[in-house]
């Protein structure tokens, strides 16, 4: 496949000597882009609470902050109406992942309180 890109002159100069390795450079760049740890914006309260190794009761009491809840609702509404941008989609996926972790923590906490896990 052939592709034409418009890039800044400075970058073109830097890449010129690497032209035979451009597919490898692009592949590595894409891997780096997709492996960058998420920022978890708005989720720090939840993550920090879990990092403190809370009691089972504290885990079960975890709730999203009003600001985080508002953001999640805004993303849900935008997804229903106009659709999410790629950045918003990544943000949504981060929220889903942390929600998954919290659900696991809450399930484990409930089992501990029920006396099923030592």
C-alpha cells in the first residue's frame, strides 16, 4: 500500500536518512502510542482509595465522585447522540476498565464479609 503524508520540514529532514526503516518506525510509534499508560483523569480518588488497601466495608462503600459521574453521563449521552471522538472513546474505555476493577474488588469484599474467603 502506498500512502502520502504531509509532515513538517524538520521531521522530514530527520526521517530522510531513515527512509528504508519507515515502516518499522511507524510500527514502533503505533505500539508506543497504544501502550502509553492511560491518564485515568477523574479516577484518581477511586484508584488511590484502592491503593490504600481498604477494608471490605470501605471497598463496598466506594462511589464515583459527582464530577466523575457527570463526565461518565456526558460521555454516554454524547455516544448516543453524536458519537465519541477517538480521545473520548479511549477515555470511556479507561472508565470501563477501572469500573471493572472496582466491581472485582467489591465482589471480593462481599465474599470476605460473608466469610467465604479467608
